[in-house]
C-alpha cells in the first residue's frame, strides 16, 4: 500500500512537471513487421523481441539472486528475517536494495512496453492486477513461479479473449486463481524456508 501511494505521488509529479498527455515512441525499423506462421496466425516482431528481452532480464535477475552476495542476503531475509539479522545481515539495507532493483526492473519493463503503446504517467496502472495475479499464482518469492505463471496466465487470457471478450477473459482468469489458492494458498512453487524455533 505504501509503494502504491508513492506511485500515485510520482504520477502526479510527472503530470505537473512534464505533461499529462501520452507520448508516442518510434519503433526501430528492425522491430517493425511481423512473422507469418500461417494464413491465420502471425506474430509481430516487436512482441517477439520483447519476449526475448524479458527472458534476458529474467536470466540476469536469476544470476544476481543465485550467484551474488546480494542475492544470498535477499533470499535469507525473505525466508527468515530474524535469523538473517542474527547472522549479521543488514535487513534494512537488503530491503532498500531490493526496492531499488524492483524499481529498476519496472523501468526496464516500461521501456519494453513503450514499443506496444504510448508512454504516459499511467503506463503501468493497467498491469497492477495482472502482476498481483502472477505473483499469487506462481508463489511469492519464486522467480521460476513468476515466469511460469506469467506465461500461463498471459497465454490463457489471450486464447479466451476471442470467445469471451477481454473483460470476461480477465474475470475468468481471476476466478480461476481464487479457486486455485483455496487449494494451494502458497502458489504453484511455494517458497522453501524454515521458521526460527521458539
């Protein structure tokens, strides 16, 4: 809730300083066009490049979390904050670094999204519910869960849209997730950890 409040403040600041109007971003020539799979199906090149770009960002984040000291501390704090602090991990510093890393990834996502739509202060607003559903479905704190759930929910939503419409498709996905977390409240890939005794 606190970060959502900060986002509202930042959006209004951008509107006041720059402009509330959307700006278009020119797509490079090498990202224009489409890949014709058959007469009924074609994929635009900009979306394919965005998928590749997202996978590269995912791989970089995975390496940071699995192969660096920062990643080890982030995992320790997320699994058991009290024990991590007892072992000398500066949890406040880890919180700040995690927030900064997440903000940076959100900025990178905004750059990718600029190739699909106009850029404005409200660019990410429509994706808040989607991101929440992805995290809940995949499992909090699990990168692979985020990847699998994001791809699964995105593909399912787009496949349902031609028959049910965009709004009803999103509602059906949300209903599915609500039913799913009744059975598996920790998501597809629950985070592994152990609580401190006592």
